[in-house]
């Protein structure tokens, strides 16, 4: 008899142990499901990469009733803003160690693909009978001897809470890599970074390019401002495709004061650029090349979106704050109806697009939007918004409750 290659079988597999995966695990435990969370790194691996940044949503918005109850938190300091690291250390890690979760999380397990045992994407189209076939999941784990081992899991339901951070967009015109972008990867940070140590270590005066006009770009500008105000010199070119003097959207009567302050600070810099700031609104990047040998700088070519003229720029580092996209390959064999504009699940994307322009706090979605044609397969968390960057942890309370109650594995 051959050995059964299925490593383990469960009611529910949750992919990712970020805020969404942890909250989904708590709800699964309450519902009495046999579940496992597969996480490719450590707890909240993606958030750790920006852990030094202060969150713009206050504590009260980042904790759920289920999480507070498990940790015995009577009341959190509702209006203070944790850094990403504070949030992991004081909330997500203690929850991961709670009796309801600790034996249900497998760390260092990277999910590669999810399929239906015995059915391709194109079989039983839209047929509820697919629910009778278990999901099959291929995952890999690096062992202590440096070898990758593969595992297969089987489950009746799957929640994809794998986020988007880590799958960056490209810098070039139209969202594809520009000439030289891939070859000169060593000059580019696609994730936010603490820039102060770069300046401390530098043996010469540095010039960085910051590309984008979202909150990550604003956070870097705030750091650059503080560095320059402290007497050290850091030159910045701020490149955005938005042609406006105020490129960052400001929310009227913003209920999130930290976000409000950050966007106003960045727009003030754009309106009245100080000596250290070269503000380039309405430009796209068409080429990145290596400069002189040993110069350790990138030569960037910008093209104006208004008159097509080109401008050269030299920077020792490019911070590409241009957003992230969901990794759809892991569920490409499933029947997921996706939005052609955001790559998020269609019903939710359509609800979000119909409220376009509204502040992320004002957006309303109902539970039905998380259901898609593949029975018992759900996408939650940041990934459920696809390319739309407006997801907030606060949304998880509704998302998790809806999805756990929609799972049907009888
Ligand atoms: C700089 C910055 C500041 C932010 N500030 C806020 C804020 O103040 N408030 C707020 O609400 N949101 C904020 N966000 C958005 C925030 O990232 C999300 O709200 C939150 O992290 C989403 O949680 P998630 O669990 O959906 O995804 P993630 O936090 O990205 O977690 C996904 C997890 O899945 C794991 N994973 C990925 N692929 C696989 C795989 N194939 N196999 C196994 N595991 C996998 C990852 O390692 C990760 O641990 C901020 C984002 C950034 C970048």
C-alpha cells in the first residue's frame, strides 16, 4: 500500500497570519472548526516589514471584540496610535499564543497553489457540486538542513488572508517595468524603509527619489523633513504622476488625525518646496540605468505627462511607493470572479468602485460581497480589496463574522 501523500486534512485552512488570518482563526475557534493557519514567515510577517511606522488608525480600530476578550483587555487606550511593531507585540503575538490559536498555526509554510481535488477550473462551472470536492493545497517549508520540503493539505473550506504587501507594482509608465527597472533593482526599495540609518551611514550627501503620493510616500517625506530639520542634509526628488500642487487627497473633517496631519504636511511641502525638495508633479518614469562605474547611483529619466519632455535625475536610492497587487496565482485553478480593474473579488470590488471617492472609513460593504462562485473559498483582509489601497483592519470585524458564518461544510 502506498503512503497517503496528504499531509493533513482540516475543515478550514487559513492562508496568512497577519491581522486578517489571526482574526479569522479566533472566529474559527469560536465556531468549533478544525482549522490551521499557514504562514510563510513569522506572525504578521508583512507588517513587521513596516513595523517602525506609526499606524494612522488608533488602537480602538485595530482590535476586535474577540481579540479583546481573549486577551482580557478591558479597554484599550482608544485614541493612541501604535506603531506596526507595537501592534504585533501587544496584540497579534499574544493572540497567536492564546490557547485557541497556538496549536493551529504553522509558521514558515508558504502556500503555492490551491485547487479542488478532482476538478479543474473549467469543470463543474458555477456548480454547487464543487463544494463536495475537498480543496487541495500545495505548500512548502524550508527545513533546518536548507532543503525545501513540500506538503499537501486537504480542507473543506479555505480563507485566503495572504495580503498584498510584498507583491509590488512596477515604476514604469502604465504600471509595467520601465527600461532598466529590473536590471537596476539594487537601487530600488518597493517597500517603505527607515531612511535615517541610510543618512547616518553615508559618506557623502545623499539624494533620494520618492515616487508616489500615497501615505507611504508621505511617511518618507515626513522622515526626510525631520532629517533636514535636524541639520543633516538629505535631498529628495518627489515624483508623482498627479499634476497637482496638492497631490495627496485630504479627507474633509478627517476622523483620523494622524492621516490628516500627514497628508497636509506633504501637500504643504509640494506647495512650498524647501531647498532640499525637488517636487516633480505630472511625471512618469521611462528609464532607470546605472551611472558611472563605482558611483552607486541610478540615472532616472522622467517624462512629463503634459508635454512629453524628458528630464534626467540622479538618485542613490529610489523609493517606489507605487502600491501592491494581489498574488492571484495561488488560486488560479479556482472559480474566482475577479474585477478587471482592481483584481479583487468582483462583488466586493464593484461595491467599492460604486463608492469611489468616499473616504475608506465611510465605505460600506455587506457580507454578500465576500461570496464568489467557488463554494467555501473566501478572500479577506487587504487582498479582498485587490489593488485598492483603502483596506483598514477595522473592516475585519465584519468580514470575519460574515465569512465564518457562510462556510458550509456539513
Ligand atoms: C506603511 C503602512 C501603514 C499602514 N497603516 C495602516 C493603519 O494604520 N491601519 C490599517 O488598518 N491598515 C494599515 N495598513 C494596511 C495594512 O497593511 C493592512 O490593514 C493589514 O496589514 C492587512 O492585514 P492582512 O492580514 O490582510 O494582510 P497582511 O498584514 O499583509 O498579512 C498577510 C500575511 O500572509 C502571509 N502570506 C502571504 N502570502 C503567503 C503564502 N503564499 N503562504 C503563506 N502565507 C502567506 C504574509 O507573510 C503575511 O503574514 C498599512 C499598510 C502599510 C504598508
